[in-house]
C-alpha cells in the first residue's frame, strides 16, 4: 500500500454523519489548532484521488504541513478515536474494550473493589451476548481480583467456581471457533469446481455431523450451523436438504 493512502482511505470510508461527528469531536479540544485539522480533513475528503502535493500546496501557510507525515499520523489517530467515540455504544466489542480499560485503570489505582465491579459488569454484558473471548478475559480478572476483595475463608470456594466457569467457557469458545472455521471451509468448497473430490469435503462433513445442534448454545452459532449444513447439501446437490436448512434459517431468524 502507498504510505500516503491510509488516511485518505479511512476518510473516504466514512459516512456523512461520521464526518460531521469528527468535526464536532475535534473542535471540542483546541478550537484554533483543531480547525486546521478539520480543514485538512475536509480537503482530503473532497479529493476523488489522493493528491498529497495538492494538499500541501493548499495549506502551505500552515505550520502543520512542514512535517506533513506527522500531521497525517495525528489526523489518522484522531479520526479513529472519533469513530470509536461515536460507535462506542453501538458496537459490543468497542463497548467491552472500554469496560476492560476502566477495569485496568481501577486495578492500577489499587481500587480493587471498584475494579471487580467493573469486571462483573463486563462479564455479564459479554455473557448475555455470548462473546466468549471477553467472557474469558473478565473471568480471569475476577479470579485475580478475588484475592484482594473477598475473605480468605471464601477464596478457595469462589476460585473453584471461577475455574469451572473458565473450563466451560473454553469448551463453548472452542465450538464457536470450530463452527466459524467450518463455515469458511464450506464456502471455499462451495465455490470449488469439484467440491466433492476435494479432500476437505469429507473432513468438514464428518466434523459437522459430530458437532450437532446441541453444541450451538446461542442463535448466532445455530445460524452458522444451518448455513454450513445448507452449503454441504448444495455441494451434494441434495435439494430436499437444501430446502430444509433454508427453512431452519428462516425459522430462527423470524
């Protein structure tokens, strides 16, 4: 990739509302200097093809263009931060990352009870949405923080509870990852010219037969499972099974 292009590609990918939010976000800080960044942002936004020389020429009277590489890097960072702020409550992973960061800050301040409360909040949110990676992160945090927050005579019992929950979550996470991998393999096979002859086909089919619906503990995993079954049926040109798995997807999504 051309080193000049990341900031251009990022800005061009933004919607009108995201660009408007960026302007408000940046000008809250230092209005005088921020206005210059907004102007450069808008100039890049208006370009149909990125032309750095034209940008530098346009803003030649600004000190910011004397080291335009640094200016681009800073603009890139504040653009990403603006997007993070705007979507912080719309994207589960961004929201959970925010909770995790607060948990770390409170821990570093040795405010262990507050850190544990933040950890419990993050774990509940992740568990409700079956986001296994964050469930494991917050379970590990809980295990660590217990030694600072609960009586010694309760520590063994509470720790054992967390260990069992971690092992259970790891198994569920493993199944989730397997489903995603098999779905990707199924898509590749479906696009192949001779999928049944592909050595991966019997492997995926056998694995899916072993990983039945009982392993799909949430709606997202169940939909993925049905999609895989549909793709395998399509590879085998089994129209009855294809219709069955399409109906299963429609039923769960309705």
